[in-house]
C-alpha cells in the first residue's frame, strides 16, 4: 500500500465556529493505481488533499489515527521530516492551471526550476544546456507538440489545456510517487478534458505513478480509475474497485450518483434521471450522525448516529441500511 490513512478529521476552528469539516475519513491508495475521489462541490475533497499534503492554514486542525506512507507513519515523524517526504514524493496539480503559473516568467523558466540538480548529468558548465534538454523532454512527454514555442511562451499566451500540460510537466519533473490531480479538467472543453485524462493515464501506466484523481466527474472516474472513494459532506460513504461499485453499490448515495449519469448505461431510454432533493449542507448546519440523512430516501431514526465503516465483499461503506445486500 502506498498510502493508508485512517480516521482523518479536519476541524475548522474560528471564534464563532468549531466544526469537523472532514469527519473520520479513511483512504487507502494502492501503489500504481488511479484512485478517484468523488463528491459534489463542497463535499471536502480538496480539503482532504490539502490536509494530506500539510498545506492548510492555521485555522484548520488535522488529526488522524494513522497516516502510513509506504509503511512509515507520517504522524510519528518530525514536521521537518514529514515535509521532506511529502515534497519529495507527492506532487499536486489544480483546476484553473493558468492561475497557478507565474505570469511574469516563461514556461521554460518555470519547468526548469522544478528539475532537481541530481537529474542533470555532466559538469557544472553543461548544466544550462542539460536543463533545457530535460525541459523539452518533459514538454514532449506531456504531449506538447510545439515544445520549442511553448518553452519560450508566457502562460497568458497558452490555452488552458496547454497550461495544464505545463503544470503536469512541472509536477512530474521530480518523479513523484503520487500525483494528486485536483479537478484537473474542470471547465475544460470535452476534447481537452479527454487529452488531459489520457495523459494522466499514460503517466500512471508508463511511470508507475499513482494518481489520486479528485473530481465531481463520475463519468471520468468510471472510465479512468481503478478504485474510487465517494465522499459526502466530509464523510466517506463508500469505497472499492470501480467495476465492483458500478455493478453493485451498497450505499444509497453511491446508487443515486450512478443513476444520475445516463452514460454509465444504467438507464433505459427516456427514464427520468434520479437526483437527490436539496444540496450538500453548509458547514454551519451539518446534520447529526449520517450527514446524508435529510436527503436520504432510506433514512430512519437510527441514522442520527454516525454509521461505522463496514468492510464486506471488497467494499467499505458507512450506512445503517445498505442496499443490494442479497446479491
Ligand atoms: S445511514 Fe441512514 S441516512 Fe445515512 S445513507 Fe444510510 S440509510 Fe441513509
């Protein structure tokens, strides 16, 4: 296992509010896999990723029972050692890549800066040319066709899709073991979106780089991910292999999510789309117990108590009244 997180809680503490935005969430990432982390906007997906990488501001408090990285518990290490491991082995890309790049510097300068010195062979004086060769190599690897032109361009001269490829080149320059892609294709047109997702898949297969794909796009996850975890309002509802979950979801929320996507092939022609009434509750008004309660068609009295995680038939789910149990 590359990463094994148990019961991670992220608490927001302000003068007027103290609330668990992420409530005892667990996630296991198999080395070499693509794992989808799926949820509606406001479900806490990005917050979870930032808690993992230690990039949250002081108002957020993170605790967990364990956080194993390749068998080593990060929680038992000093802050300095933990940060060293995270910055060496984990890279992250975000939505709106053009906003993440420095508008005052060329692509070549920005990719070049991400390349570690140890990757450059030859003496000190040949480093400049080796660095440029390596940047071009990275741009080619992420599928930039006009790489020479891209090398000397500024971010505002590039499309959003190209900016994301540049961000991916920067991220993979350090050869990370895990790439966290936080809504990497949000607001992109469909052809560009497919290009970026295929690129992540290619890097995963050829470089054996594990990918945590954070998205609300269930269709993309069903096509590109091996495993997935579904998050609702800061609580993990179900996780397992994508094939298994698609075939036989145990959690009512998973079932409704799948039934709301016509392309997943679960709907007959002209069937009404299944959707849940209401929306994800705001942090100030989180329901007690299972947070899906007020929207759940199967809710009963017992649901005011947070359900425990249950592992059965390759699924891990949290629900007092799971569905599809007889199959
Ligand atoms: S625990 Fe209750 S409210 Fe939550 S998903 Fe299951 S049935 Fe619905």
